[in-house]
């Protein structure tokens, strides 16, 4: 049993937003014309880029173009929330991400270089199986799994989430635990959760 509330924060798509920088560099290198508004899925590399650039691999592309990460400052829309969470007592910040094994060392370096402090770092495909009280993620499937496991879940606003309609969820447990981040005050809801625990 953990004393502190454990808040899981996804990396790519929440803590940092790679989409714009990746598309800009792809357009420069391959003379394409991808736009952020063309992105309709979290795996935009496969869903969009690979259709025009054969054998495109997102992490390999970033590896070959490290300035993409240098330009990828902490996602401005999230940093205010992150700083508030970081300043609170009785909360543990866990970075939880599904990045490939060969990318993990670079991920740790990026977090350190950008002064992102955290209490734990988890690499996993199954975020819903970890002992988290809260998770903030941009992948709909992950959020549904976590909410169904009674984790207070916030679906972070990204282009591919714009059409998501929570009212279509029929499972009451999932419905009760899943929130759209653009519609709620995350800090206030986490504080409410603390009162209940």
C-alpha cells in the first residue's frame, strides 16, 4: 500500500509533443506537406507519414535527427499542470511510457536535461496493470483500460481525441473514472480523489 497518491504521466503526446517538430523535419527532408491537422491517430508515423515515406520509423528518424528533441520543449499546455502537481505534498509523479527498449536511455537523458523531476519511471505496454491512482495519457485505448481498472483517468487533448465521445461508454466503472482533460480541472479532481482515499 502506498502512502502518496501515485500520478502516472505519459511522455510523448502529454509531457512533450513531438508531432509538430517531426512533421516539420519530415517535410524538409522528403519534400512532403504534412500538417498537424492531418493527424488523426496517436501513431501518426504509421497512420500518416508511412503512406508517403516508405519504411519510415519514428524513433529511428528522431535518432538520426536529434535536433528534433532539442527543439521539443516541455509541452507548454501541460507544464503549468505539471508544476502544480510537482509542488503538492503527498503526491508521487510517475513517468509511464511505452517507448521501445533502445530508446529508453535517451528518454532518461531528455528528462534530466529538461529538469523534469519525477519519483518513478516505468516503461510498459500495460499501464493499466500498475498501481497508479491517477493517469494522464493521450491514447484512448490506454485511458479506457486504466479507467476500467478504477484508475482516475484523464484523456489528454490531442487532434486524434477531438471526436471522442465519452457518453458512448456503456461500462459504468469506465465512465465514472474517465475524464476529458479539456473539460475538467485536473488539479481540483486529483485533490478530490485525495479526500476520498
